[in-house]
């Protein structure tokens, strides 16, 4: 039996799952069809950003599914639940979801990234049997998204993945959801770039040790200033304020 526990991490309710497959089976692709909702990956950066910006907190807490994408979040959840909570990387969840959708031909819509990346993502998924019913790059008028929302709605998609960066992708998703309440939406950030090998993911050893953040920092030293949020997150945990 798959067990789910919710844990409050910095005023954000995050759900734990035994595995990526158990998450999909319980929260997305049910025996009765697609479970509508909005999935958002939660990591220490988002937790801290939400503490400093109430609008971000509101966006995150509107999501129906918040899962531990960051190692720091999975660690704190493990301590609070007194059991091992697996980290669920968003890129792995998305890729597995795409393959599971192919098994029942659930219609999928892809949004975001450059035209080259999104078209390559589409072709690669189609070659693997995914029922991609439409796609749109991320370079559209975000102040006037009605035509894009209509295209998604008209496509008949039941799963929509959006790669616009956070919080832009979440704002777009919740606008879409007003017109498509029976659809499952997922914010995926830079996942398409990883999927098409335009961005190299951390080697397996780094992933097994939950050190992807370190690999990204070593690969992109410019990310150093962002580690201040991680330091703040650790400080809050040590003070018992998460």
C-alpha cells in the first residue's frame, strides 16, 4: 500500500511518496483517468523565496501537489516523519510521466523553452510513443496569453507541462486552470533542456549523494549568490523554524 504524508516546510505543505511511480499512480494517472491538479517542485530556494514574498507563498500553496524536488527539503521531511523520504527530481518525474502517458495515449501539450528545444522535445517524445497534441515555445506575449491558452484548450490535452521558469510558469498555469479545470498541469523549469541534452545533468554519483546542487555550482560559479538562500534554509532548520 502506498503511503503519503504531508509535512509543513516553512508554511508549505509538501507530500512524501515512496517513489516516482507511486506519486504518478496516486496523484496523476489513476485507473479512472487523469486526476486534475497542479504540481510544483519544492526546493530550499523556493521555501526561502516564499518566506520573503507572500505572493510566491500564495502561488505555491495553490498547488494541489507539492513534492520534494530539493535534497534539503527531503532531508527535513525525513527528520520530521522519522523515516526516509525520497527526493523526487522534477525532471525525472516529468520524463517518467511522459512515458506513463504513452501507455494509455493520454494527450499531452508542451509549453516553453526555445523553438529549437521545444520542437526537439516534441519529436523525441513522439518517437517514444507519447501522444503530443500540441506545443508552443516560451516566446509569446505573456501580457496577452489568451491565444496560447485557447490553443492549449482546443488541443484536448489532459497533461500540460510548462517550462517558463518560476514563478512565471506557475502564474501562467493558474491562469490556464481557470479555463481547463479537468487538466493536470506541471511546472518543469529547465527540464526540456535536460531532456534534449542541451544542458548536462549532474553525473549519477552526484545525484545518488544528493549533491546535484554542488555540481551545478561547480559548473556555474555564477550561481554562488543563490546559495545564500540555502544557507538561510539551513539556519532556519537548525533553529527549528522550518
